[in-house]
C-alpha cells in the first residue's frame, strides 16, 4: 500500500495549547519507519501551514479563530483529495480535531459517498448555538453533516459532506445537552462506553463498520486519542476518565484493517506537553500500524 503522512499542527480549535506539536511527536515515534517495516511505501509530506494563536485575535467567541481555521482546512482538503486521486492512503496527523473537517471533506470530494467512524470521548456535534466553549474542534462532525454555521459547513466545498446515517461515534462519554439534541435530529449513530461495556469493543466495532459502510465501500476513521482512558493516553487536551483500554483500541483498529475498507485515517489530539514519556504519541503510532495490517501473529 502507498501511504501519505500529512501533518497539520492545528491548535486553534481548542483552548489548551500544545496539540500543535502532535504531528511532530507522532512522526518522532518512528511512524514512517514502522509503516515501511510492514511493507508499505510511505511519503512523509510537509505539514499544512497553520496560523499561530499568539499572532491572531479569536474573533467571535462562539466560533473562536474561525478566520484562521478555514484556510488551513481548505488546504488540507485539497491535499487529501490530491493524494487519494494519486492512489495513496492519507494518514492525517493532528493537531486538534477540527482538522477532520479538511480530511473528511477531501475524502468525500475524491470518493463521493463515504462512511466515518469517529472514535472520541466527545460527540463533536455542537454548533455555535449549543457549544458552551465556542471551540471549533467540538463542532466539526456537526458541520460535516450540515449543521451549524454555514462558514464551517461549506469550509472545504458545498456541504454537507456526510450523510449522518453513515456516521458512527464510538466511545462517547461526555456529550453536552444541546449537542445531544442536534445528534438526535441528525440521526447519527452513537455508541457510548456503556455500549462497549455491555457488548464488547469487538461487537461495537463490527457494527460501526457495517453502519458506516452501508451503501459505500469507503471508510474514513477519525481517531481522537482521548477515546482511550487517560491512564493509557495521558497526553490529550480534554481527558475523560473511563475510556477504552490499550487492547480495546488495538482490537478496534485490527478489525478496521480486516474489513479492507479503510481509505483514510486521522490521528488527533496528541498533546506532548501533557504527555508522559511520549506514551500517547507512541500509542497513536501503534494504532496506525494496527489499522494498516500489523498483527500479533
């Protein structure tokens, strides 16, 4: 397989600084070399330029840094679309989760109907009206499905980019009240930690793959490292106790690989400032390997 690594050092979508160093931390954890050891060809591409928050004003407190986020999103969407057209599988390294607006828009432009599994402790289905913080990383999945400010919905092309019936959030355990109502209105699938506790990560992941790829063979996986319990992934900006375990995370990615439908992948919200001994960055690298075919035996 031919793989393109695309970094986007975005930390404008969240309140806590440091996640802009995530792409470098994941690359430093030998992602390129380990993917090559699996037999893949890897292009380690330059990162997408992103404005620094110290040099900008946040603007509308309901949509912080919108004016700076949108150009970076457009550039990422163009890069992902171009790499898919060239026959490569893009792995996008964040950065906060706002980058998924670009990666998923680019995939949708290149492939049409796509499905998404959104591994995340949060729903990311707020709008500027429901968000308690105004942080755009919590609005991205809603925007992709056509909900929220038109400048986000149409940031990388005429939205919506996704059919909510092919969106599955896995591992949720912190959903805002207003966000919950938007999710119900949209009809996206939400599988919480309670579902994983009762059914097991294997059953939940199998179901998520089936739902996300209903009517399409293209699967995009957007993996926020805060879906993993903070004891295993301490280096994230918005940790929530009670997440999936190290082995559950690997099994989920192994099942994604076995499906044969993975077309693109995000690894986001790695914050080296908050990490311990680069554990979260190394775990992100290991999960990418599981998603791209690495097995225990």
